[in-house]
């Protein structure tokens, strides 16, 4: 708790634009100092500062004289003005303002009100210059960075984070999701770089092998392997954590901008049939990562305003933003399932549904600029822009995968098809699906 006579900090606070001070100032903004001090202008005759003290003339409301926009207690200080301008407008010493019939002891409270505001704003959880850049990128263009390409990631020998996958000639996704060890499969641990190099070799070998066949279907698969190698985007462990940190910044910005704001990130609404005890859904993994980028002070300030269940939010949705959070969206089924749950909870409240946001680690250009879910245009933020959609007639989102979870549509499915065909052509030289497919996810 800041005392009434606390001094502003840091030393140059007077020169800072209100827009440059962390948004928590909105929680502490001073009101009209005349009204707050009990010296309401309505109780005094019309007057001007520097007027003669006597004959019913008194010091004016300093806000009115300063020309600065008026505001009420508890409201944000109007943007576009310097904090110092407001403070100086209130800063009258007792010897300078002694209107007839008014006790001078009331007047210093004008100063104390403003000092409390400035000190509280400076001491509240704040964003760094880099954090503000990230928040601005999200708001101005919907994403922060271009996604890293697979071919570039292969060349990065510093990717030493490890991952595990099931070595198998076929996809074991459905079995693995149920928490069952796939029969005939071997659990392998590699570094990201090792996995990327082996996957790259698989693509090159597949192109060479299948191109030699005269079958049109084999040529199609060879072309598909080449396209995957050229156009796939890859989100490794480091980039995933970078995205989580970016979303932590976005969420903090939203919470700081409005002291009444709640964020509801429902964790169970886009689950697609995984069994209890099986691998964690991406939403749950990502949520934990995002929250790990909150400091203890930020947890204390914001945890009660970050909800993980639709049932916990206000029924009317006022000052609450629902966030459907995932790594990426391919078929769109999971995000649609999430919005269906929101619609059921909203009970016809279109404002709640239309105000829902989609936050994705990586998204396509289309998803960022024009993401329609069940007919609703939902505001979508992505940390990484992963270029064009896969497919044209029925867009399937970005062509992307990662080490936290291998993607089925557009990656693991085609790789399995290529593997099966190569084994059919060369039964004496069987190959397994390469690393970065059949990734073993963290279990709940």
C-alpha cells in the first residue's frame, strides 16, 4: 500500500506520455481533484486562478484551467497527455491557494492523489520494450514472426533439445493417443537436429526412389515428398517456448489494459477423444508453458482473472474474452468443437460468441486475416505466420509440424503413404517412418 505522501518514481516520470506508462495506471487513475478533495467547483462561485482572493472569488478547478481533458475517479487518464501535465495542474501549495472560507489543509490532497497514481503505475507489473513490440505486432498484423522453414531448421546444428518417437513402418497415432505402447514399435530418443537430418534424408531418398518408377501414382508421391521438403514449416522446442512467451505478453497486455478484464482459456473444449491418462492435448501443454512466463508478481496480480473453464466466467460475458488456444488448426474440427461449446455456454449471447478469439502458435495467412469458424469471423492471433494454406479447394491450414506433437493432416499422413509405397516396391529393403513422425507427447 502506497502512503499518502509517497513520492513518484522514477525521477523522470513527469516527462512520460500516459500512453507509454504500463496500462495498470488505469486502475489507479485520479479523478477531478476538486471533486475528490471535497472542494467541488459547484460549491464555489465562478473564478480564475490568480484572481483576487475575496469578494466571492476563489481558485479555479486546476483541470479546467489547464485545458487538459476531464475525467472521473477510477477512469483512465486520457491518452496523449503527459503525466506531468496533470500533476502540475494539481500542484498548488497552501501559500499559493488560500481561497476565502476554505481550509488550506485540504489542498495538498490534490498532490497526494496524483502521486499515488503515478507511483502505483510505476510499481505495477510492467512490460519491457521488447514485450511492447511483440504486443504491437500481434495487434497490428495478427502475428509476430514468420515461421521457420524445415530446410532452414535442418541446417541449425544447435538444436540439441531431445524428443521421443515410435519407430514404426506405419502411423501409430491412434494407438499412442490411448496410452497403449504400439505393438512392434521401438521407442527412440534423438536430438532435434538428428531428427531433422534423418527426416531430410527420408524425403530425398523417397524422391529418388519413387521417381524411378514409371507409375503415375509413384511420381505423384515423389512430387509430394519434394514439396514437403521445400514447403514444410517446423516448430522445435525453442520456437514453441518463444511462442508461449509471446502469448504470455499478449495476455498480460490485455489484462493490464482493463482491470476488470478476464481471459477464459477453456482447456477441455477442443479435446477430440483422447483417453484420460493419455497424452496431454496441445492446449493444455501450451497453457502451462504460457503461464510459466508469468513472474510471481504477475501470478499474484492476474491468476484470478485467467480462467480455464467456461463455467467459471461471468454468465453475460462482460469484460471476458474467451480464447480458443492451440498449436495450429488443420481440418478446423477442434476449433469448431471449441466454438460449439462456447455457443452452448453463451445461450444465444452473440456478443460472447463473436468476441471469442483464436490463438495459435502457427497459422496460415488466411487464418490470420479471415478466419471463419462455423460461419463466425473470429479474431485470430498467431505467433508464427506459416504462409499459405495447404490445399486449395478445401484449405487445411498451414503445412507445419513440431517436436511436441507431429501433425497428421498434410505431414504424417502423406509420409505414411510414401513409406508404405516404398516398402511395397522394395519388400526386401523395408523402411520405417522417419523421426518427427509418431512423436510421443507428454502424458497427463
